[in-house]
């Protein structure tokens, strides 16, 4: 199910009881998570997207493909 809350700002995707917020941002814009994590778009060229993430040291940040690999290895 797709719910459009504000087509100019964000979308909510609901699949299997999980909600994902999808926000459109331009280079230089950012989002704040829980007052202590900042995710900023620093460059976007022809589909190439770069993110700068400022978070406390105790927050684990890992690329998606590495996360999936770790998850698969733990399942074996």
C-alpha cells in the first residue's frame, strides 16, 4: 500500500506492517533522526548519490550490501 501524505515532501510505503518514510532531498539538504543523527545529501550527479552521516560513535552505520551479507552469514 502506498499512502501519499504530501506529494512534494514525502511518501509513506506500507508493506507487511512495516512503514518506510521516503523523503526527497536535494544536495545541501538534510534530515534529522532522533535529534542526534543527521543525514545530508552532499552530491547528486546523474543518479550518483552521496550521503554524509553525522551520528554518535555508538551508532553502527553499515552499507546495505554489507548488512545483508552479515545477516546471511548469521543465518547459516
